[in-house]
């Protein structure tokens, strides 16, 4: 129980911007894995799962859009990472979504 209380206290000491940034980085990493970007040949990655990638990218877009005002200097790099993942998704898709219909684009606007 003491370890659990220590963890809770530690979380209470972490600034919100850091918690949000960590969550964004975790979502970005997950999306990259699900797009196969961690493998030498993403097109043949055993980890590629575009349906799962769509979900994670959309969640990331919602988080970034909802919290951009709090991210300060972190906002730019996180937005750039999101857009890179959105473009990578479009490139990986056999039948790319129309502009504005891709993962997270209802939150971010079209990504080309």
C-alpha cells in the first residue's frame, strides 16, 4: 500500500503539461509501431495494423487539440509528430481517405 501511495504522491507532483506530453508521446509511439515504422520495411511489418493505427492517431489528435493551449513550447513538436503520423497513415493506405476524413482530421483539419 505504501508503494501505491508513493506513486499517487509522485503523480500529484508532476505538472499537467508533463502528464499530457507523456501521454502524447506514448500515443505517438504506439501509432508508429502500428504503422510499422519501427521496422526496416514498414510495408511488410508484422506489427502493421492500420485499423489500430487509425484509432491511436485519432485519440492523439483529440488530446493535442484539447490541450494545445497548455502545451506551450511542446505544442509545435507534438503537432508536427501528429501530422507526420497522419501523412504516414495516408501513404500506407491502399485506398487513402479523402482529405479531412483521415485519422484525427476531424480535429486537426485536412493533412496532405
